[in-house]
């Protein structure tokens, strides 16, 4: 693995190796304190973050490496109009690994075209968030022994929730999982993912009610309604507060259910759930740091490598207003096929 842009790019074997390392780190973190000694991580956060930013920083510090970057793009040359390409070319001259979060879909893929060092996607708009997925899978595997064979409910904003999109991509690599996609109609998963699930033989039902399906679940993955991604504010108003998991609703749930959430939560999990032993979201956040240590110990130690030259584009092929190609017009006109559908290779939107 050279970059981590989309969990779909990882083989099951690569994931198993990464998990095996995370598992060892959780058991004995003190054995890893020199693994990234002398290595430097660039942390480019163009969008707010607490967990992802802090957990990447602490992961690198716990491996003996160091960190620089920004958590607010207004303090960087982006504010002067610098292109993403120039920022990445320059930063990849300073760092051994680049971790980036942006509001633009496909930005990490774009950055990887110009970087001499590995790029990690720490969230690209409403598209993907593969390192949250490493936290999620580490949590499920540590606490349940395996991911195979589980019934997993994904609840909330499945349209804009990038953590769910990444998790679905990852779960295609496991066996016998049954999916319950719990969302209001307005916030159902994007078509490309529904198609992806069909093509990969991932059995799913789409429902709007949470309570009726709770008893069947082994994992309930709650998500926040992603207010900042709504194009229409009225749509947000219609859907906010739609799901609230309470202690009472858990009465009919399995005793070994895992209640997960990438956090931050707004109101979708009542505070009275926190003390239920099935609530594992704070543990999940901590496992995320160890999973990121496993990832960085590999990526930050890779040799520098100049990327192959890419074609210069002439503006966007794609109509997704949040796609990185809308603003960075030099990007090459890359396409890919998701199943039979021709899509933008940056943001996955159908062309
Ligand atoms: C998520 C994100 O940023 O997509 N948070 C995180 O990384 N832990 C979820 C969210 O913001 O709702």
C-alpha cells in the first residue's frame, strides 16, 4: 500500500496485516515508541476535526515521530489562492507522510497524484473516511473476535456520512454480513454505493425505522446528520433529530450488541446510553489512535518516490458541485467504472 485514499483500494490481506499490527500495539504500545523516530507527519486539516486530527497527532508522537501542519486553512497559503497541487508538492518536500482532511470530495486522490510521500485521506467531504474505518474494524474485531457473520445496522445520515461510505467499502471484504440501512428517504445511501453492494453480493434492507430492527443487530453504527453538507437547509431541518437512541430502546437489543458512533454526537445517542456496557464509542475513538499508529508505522517509513507525470486537464468532467475537479482545473480527466457505470475517478459521482 502506498497511499490510503479509499478503503476499497486495500486488499483483505493488507487489512489483516494492518489489524495484526494494531492489535499488537494495543497490547504493548511501549514496544513501538521508536518506530517513527526521525519521521515527520504533515497534518493538513482544511475542515474542523477533533478526534481524527488529535488521534493522528498522538499516534505519530507515540511512535517517536513529529508533526507539523494546520488545523485552519486560513493560516496557510491556501488563503492566498495557492492550488492544492502546489501545496502538496511543497509539503511533500518537507514531510514523510501527509494526512489531509478537506471539504472537497476526491481531494486526497488528487493530492496523491503529486506527492513524493504517502497521502492519507482523513476525510474528503461527504465521500470517504478510510481511517475512521480502520478504527471501526479494529473495534469490532477486538470486541467481537471477528467481523464475519455479523448483522450490522447503519443508522442516520447515510447520504452525506462519509464514515458509512468507507465502512461499506471495507465490509465488502468480509463474509456473511447482513446490513440494515436505517435512514430517512432523503438521506439514503448514494446510488453508487447501493450498486456497489449489489455487485458485491452484500445483502441489505433499507428501512426508515430504527426500533423495529434493533433486536436483530450485532452492531448498531449511529451517525450524526451532517448539517454542513446539506445544499438545502430545509432538508436539514426536516431530518435533524430524526433518530435518538435511548437506554429504553436498547431494552430489546442483544446483550452483546456494540453501539458505535464515529463521533461527534449531537443528539442521536442520549447521554443515558453512555453507561450501558454495550456503548463502545469512546473506546472506538481510542482504538482509532492505535489503528492510526499501525498505519503510520508503515506509511511514514516508505521511501520517497516521485509520482509519474499526469495529463493536464481542461476543467471538470464531473457535475458534483463538491468535487475537487470543480476548483482545481488542471487535474487530469480521470474516469473509472463502478460496475457498468462511468464515474468520476476522484469523487465517484456518475458522469
Ligand atoms: C466523522 C467525520 O468527520 O466524518 N468524525 C470523525 O472523523 N470521527 C463523523 C462526523 O463528523 O459526523
